[in-house]
C-alpha cells in the first residue's frame, strides 16, 4: 500500500534546489492551495502585500490565457516572497528547470535516457559555455525526525556533459546515463547546471530503478488474460500505473514499485485455476478495476468487518480523500481510526482514488474550465460511482444505509455528490470543506454531520458556516461542530468517533430506499 499524504503536505514546490521533482509536475490545484494557505498564514501587508497583489494579477492573467508554465513561475515567485526570499534572476532560472524522461520507472539494465528542459523562459542572462554535471543520489534508509531532511548520499557520478543550450525550451538537452549495477530502489537523478566550475542551478528527477523489471511486467500482462475477469485488474494494476507514470500522465508519488509488483504477483498466484482470492475475505485490502473512458486501472481500498454476513447485509461508508492524497488516506492516515470504527460499527468501508489526486469528485468549485480540468473532474466523479457500484455488486449492502464522508477536497466532493445524488446517501460527513449554498435545497432530506476548525488557514471556516446556514434554512438535519482554534487537519481524528456514531443512527426512509 502507498503511504498517505494529507492535502497540503503533498503540494510541494521547492524554491531552492528541487529534490523531489517528477516527470509529471506538481498539479496546479495543489500549488494554488499551498500558495493560498501560505498567504493566509503570513497575512502580508505593506510592501509585501503590494508585491503579492502584483503576483496574483499575473497568475490571473496567465490562467485566463492558459499559460500554465507562467502560472507555475508566478506561484514560485509568490512563495519565495512570502518566505522572505528575494525573487532573483538566478531563482527564476532555478525554478524554470525540469528533468524529463520517457521512463521514470525503469529497468536498470538498460541505459537511462533523459532530457534537461525548461517549463517557462526565465529572465536571466547566461554565458554560452554551460555544462551539466549529473549524479545518482538517494536519501538514507532511515532518518530521525527533523525539520530539515537528511543530506543526500551520492551513489554514483554519472558524468559531465558540455554544449548545454541557454534556451532549454527551444533546445532540450538530451543525455544517456549508465545506471547498470545499482541496487534496486528509489533514487534522484541530480543535474547541476554549471557555468565553468560554478553551479548556477540544480534540479532532480525522482526515479525507481529495478533490474529485470521489464520482464516481470511483461509476465504479469501476459498472465492476466488467464485469470477470472473480476481479478484481472488486480493483476494488471502495476503494469498500467507504471505505464501511465512513464507517459507523464501521473507522478510516481508514493507508489511503491517493488511492493505493488510483488502484490500483483501474489494475486496472480492465488488466482490460478479460476480462483477468486478476495472471495470471503475480511479486513483491510486493496482492489482495482478498469475505468472506462480513460481506460486506466483505478485502485480502491476496502475494509470488510469480521461481522459481515452475505445474507444479513451491512451499511457502507464511501470515504473521499483530500487534495494530494490517495485511496489509502482514510486507512493509513487519521491515526488509522476509520477502519477501527468501521469494525466497531459493522460498516463496510471503501475509499476510491477519485481518478487523480486533484480530481475534486465532480465538483467545479475550484475552477479550472479548460478541457483537461473538466475531464479530470468528470472522471473523478465517475470513479466514485464505479466504486459504489462495485461494492454493491460484490457485497450485500444495506441500501438504506449508504454514507459519504470526506476531508478537505473530499468534503467538497461530499457536498457536490450529496447534492447531485441525494437519493443515494443516508447521511453525509464533510470535514473542513466548502460547498455551494445554492445546492442546499437538494440535500434537505440528507442528515449531515459537519466539522470545521475556526483557525483553518487552508479552507476558511466560512465554507462550512455558509453551507450549514443554507442547509438549516432548507430544513435539513445538520449537526455542526466548529472547533475553536482548530486547524485544517487536526479537527478530523478527535471527531471521527462522533461522526461514525452519527452515521450509525442514520437510515433512509423505506420509501426513499424503494425508489432508488
């Protein structure tokens, strides 16, 4: 399983030498959240406010004209200013750089090809004698908790290359690196842009290298056709995910290549002879299915309580993660409390990926009107509905007790899907969210348990206040907990037990259940 990352923590754009860049750049939604959260925390005034206002105008203009690279540049500038760092031509150049490759998950027995590029044109004068020095680096296996990450360890120097163009947008610089013989694992390929003996900028590409990986992936893909259809996606998942990482559709993020490939191989071994290794299974596990449209394999996490009976049926909770997290969030995060509460109350629990880490589950509330954003939002909603369909098809679900919960982006999705499909849900639980008060009337018959901290710097508490006021005006049954001094994330764990107790007491009227 992949490690959980909660909302803003995942939205990283480093302003000094980047040590976690990936082929798929950090998504714009995450960067906007980080930038806006930083503004709300710093509360700029005077000259700094004037500078940030100018940055905001540039961001708005770049968004309007669809210049995504310029949006990234201005967000980087804004974050530098908010951190008290002068925005210099050198820092502008630093943030323009990116390493790209056809494969960020690769077989180490094959020479590694990549390119040094720029995502926008910086304002800097450079000499015509640039070179790039490359190295393979990694962090220590274990580091003590600290504000500053441990220093990187150089595994191998990979060479110095001359003839680097000053305009890497027009002329990306191609390199081929020998990585044969390195131990399997995650690394950073570091590229230092040099002017003579002086380093003027550094960028990195996160990669995963494994000897013989291609053969293992080919074997999984070939064998998947022989297993029963309901298990096929579980076998093919790492092949599909790695392919999409290498295509640049998604980032490697917290995907553990070795673990996921081994898990798929174990499913394949257990599925021989037409067996279903998930039949009758209880506890916590991950499943997969093929999402039509994008034609990608989607993961979803499942918890089946020990008390589950295929004859009696069970309530179902669908849990929506926050921005930058994934389907593991409500299982590995939040002190691992949701599965424990599901076991206590006899609930089935399912958490979809939501297509992308910034899918927003069908809600247009974060803007982004271009075709790519609309596609992402559409498929995010479809993913949630498909996981709901699969849970109903696989388990005996009590149709009068299907619940939807979410944190942050997941709370935004909870209100969006709650309003769009009010007859589906017996209750909603949004933590630290915002919704459209105009949709409150559609949810007047759906009981809700709403939690928000009044010191939330990421999603202002007014988001929940306004929704709760509109819901109560519409006659909805709403329990609202506003936590004094509560931040964006620290309000979740202490109130999850109350939320699950609330859900346990909610059931749709018989007539509504029959009408579905």
